[in-house]
C-alpha cells in the first residue's frame, strides 16, 4: 500500500504533488518520489520520507505524478523508490499494489534495462514496447494492463503525450476536478486543499486526465463517473497546531462522536434511526452475525459482540478478516456478515467479504470512507462519520466504530423486540453522554502524561479487562506497541493467572480496567494477584469508586456499557505520551502503514 498523486493544470506541479504526498504519507513513508513532465521527464526520488526529498522547482512542467512507498518488492532504497521509468526515460509510472506475474513479465522483457528490484518496473517497459509498436500513451497503458495480474492502481505519463493515464484494479484512485486543473490521489486527502469535487474510479477503469477534462474507459467503452462533493475541508487534513496527527485525532473525538451520533437518535421511539437499506424483515430473522475486520477495527468488532449478544439475543462471531472462512453447511441465508474497516480498502477485509458474498451471504460495512471499495461491494454501509484520520494508529475511528455499532445494536434490539423502548432510550442516553465523558478524560491529560513519563522505561506493559473491557485491553496494548515499540499485551483479566502472570514483575506496569459492568470483584482479585507480585497497577476506575489498592487510578465517568470505551481514550493518551517520551515517530511507526491494501 502506497500513496499515489497526480496533477495536471495551471499551478506549479511540483508544489501540488509534494503537498499531496505529504497528506498521503500515512499510506507509506519509506521512500518518495515525483516525476515532472515538461519537454522531457525529470524524476526526483529517494529513500526516506517526503520531507527529505529535494524537488527543484520546474516552471516548465505541465504535469506530474508522485508516490510515497510502503515497500513490498524490494527494500526501501533510492533505486526502488517510484516513479519508475522505461529504457528511454520518457515513460514514468507510479504503482500501488502487487503484480502477481511480474517475474514472468520481466523474463519476457529480456533486453530491457531494469534498475530496481520492484515488481512495478515491468509496467513502464511494457508501455515502452506498446509505444514502439505505434500505440499512443492511453492505448499503451491499456495494452500493458491486459498483461498485469494482481491488484493495483497506477498512473503513467510520457514526455511526448498529453495528460496522465491512471487505472485501478482493486486499489483506490480518486479524481479531483478543480478550477485550476485535474488531480489524482489514492484518496481525497491528496488534493482536498484544492478541490472537494471528486469522482471515484471503479475497478477496470482507465482514466485519461487533461488539464480541463477527463475521459474514463472501462472494458473499452467510454464511461462516466459521478462527480460528488466531499464534506471534508482542507483543515481536516492538517495538524491544527498539534505536534502529531495522533494527538490531534485523540482530541477530535468529542466532535467525531457528535458527528457519528447526530441525527441518529430517536428519543420518542427509544431507537436509533440509521437509514440503512438492509431489509427489516431479513434483520428480524437472521440467527447469526459474523464480523470480519483487522487491527483496531477487529477490536471494535469484539466490543460490538459484547454489546450485540446480550441486547439482541443473537450469536455474534468475530474473526480476523485474514482468517475468515465459511464452512460448508453453514446457514448462509440467515447470517449477516459485517465488515468493520476505517479505510474501506483493507485487502484482507475485502477478501473476507468477497468470500462471504460468494457463499450467498448478505454483507454490511461499517466504515469511515465514503466511496471506498468496500462500500461498492457490500449490500449496505453504515458510515461512522469520523472525518479523515491520518495518524497510523487509529484512535477516533475506533471510538466512532464502536459508537456506530452500539447504535446498530440498539436498532437490532428494538427491531427484534429484545429490548423495550425504555431500555433503548437508556442505551441511547449513554451514547449521547459519550462526547462529554470523552472530553472529561481529555481534560485529565496532564495526570496521564505524568504517569506515562513515570513508566515510559518499563520492561513491558500489560492491560487487563473483563467483558466489554477485554477488547479495550487488547486495543490499548496494540496502541502502545504500535507507536512506542514497547512490549505490550492485553489479556482477559481472568486469564492472567493461566500463564502471563509469569511475566509480571515490579518492572511491568499493569493497566487494569475496573469498570462496574463486568464482575468488578473478580477483576479486583486479579489486580491483587499482580500487585502481590510487585507490579505497579494503574487502575481505570469508575469515578467515585474506592480502588485505593491500586498504586494509581485514573477516574472514568460512569457510563454503563460504554465506560470501557471512554477508558480507552485515557490509554490512547497514555500510549501517545509514552511514545513521545521515547522520542518515537508517532505518526509514522516503523514498518506500518495506515491502509493495508495488500493481502
Ligand atoms: C492497518 C492499520 C491499523 C488498522 C488496520 C485495519 O494495519 O495500521 O491501524 O486498524 O489496518 O484498517 P481498516 O482501515 O480496515 O480499519
């Protein structure tokens, strides 16, 4: 997964492309590059982040393409950075995805000069061959595409041909229609500061961008793609005075939650109004829900299971998307499959949904990204409305996913009669209190920062919780390990004594969720077990409860089923400040990327 950007128009291409790459860096940041096309093609590329890339201004350039890389084939080196060129240096190509058959193609292209270890490099040489046979740039790209197997998005240019030719197959590409030119991006953040008029390419599309027009083809036919206005403004893609995107996004949570909830609460009916197209009759009769997701979204799925099962009286299976299988004999007619995915582009989640669809199951997505691939593949989607999230570590989208799923649980419970209007109203009241409860935690940042500073050099960190807090324990551990590289693990509180307790020492802080909603006495006993082994315990305790047996406590507003979600915000801040103390590159953790479009 990498970021692609392109621009053709009146502005200076180099600056538009570098701004776009900066905004797309969350997709990969081990190398970056730009090709500028004027009378000839000049390529500037190198290992490292876009900040390290020197791009001489080039007033003659009429257009260009750019790329920020998360390496798959070939290490991050200057030579492996994109754009890649053909033997003549006239063709330049950027690529996101993986070409399954590049070995075979490379062998066929015997005699061409290859300078990198990437799979991408076969593409400019295939284009070169087609042009040598008399094709123009667009026809040459189409001919090259016929040879490629795998999932990809590409953009190609040629010194002698007008425009940029872009194509998508399973990897996202968005066109921006501006007053001063046409833009291309892996997502809208690449160009949202210039235009909010966008069209999303579909699989098989080949788009030819000119400075004031675009032609799109699919399967040889000319097609049009709707131009939509996105409601993200340019500031949504900036840091707004915070040192890191992650910090900004943690602090945006009250606003994100208000957006997720707004217009979705029907007080009179004690119900959520979600405007979903899934048939109510179908939702009344399903007897199982499967949730498939990856990373943080998987933890949101685990939280949803704990919410849905008791409220809706239905069995919920939660699978890591890469492990999701449908077994012969499964009652596919009465199962709803829910994909939880911030980006809507995660390859493992998409392929789980494709397996579910192939078995005849109804599919539903809970996602942040309007126009994403998943929204086109599922039967219906519910948007979490969190706004763009740039930090690789997901924060605001996790709380918004759980909130959207809590609304969905309420909707299902009311529809199936497993909860009354009063019970529905109680849950909705907790949902409505979420933004201010989260704000109360944000207001305690100074205390959390002090704790983070005190424990930042610990050997390892353990997080324990029960019931609804167990997924949050997993999520909190993931957050800390992603951005600080510290050893961190989350456990069901009761499981600690069945093995992990062997790791507990006075140098391993244990962060314990003491929410009232799940057997607090038992969790207290688990905490005492670790304290007696000398571990410092930081308790996340319901405000007002006496948990003085913990070395430290962070007070969490009482909020029923959603209290662990609020506690999660305290541990987002904890992870952030531990990583900051350690001087880590918080928004760009090593080896990771936000959107993983390879399986
Ligand atoms: C990547 C990111 C994680 C994210 C996961 C799923 O691994 O680094 O932060 O949770 O993908 O992403 P999705 O967009 O499907 O929620």
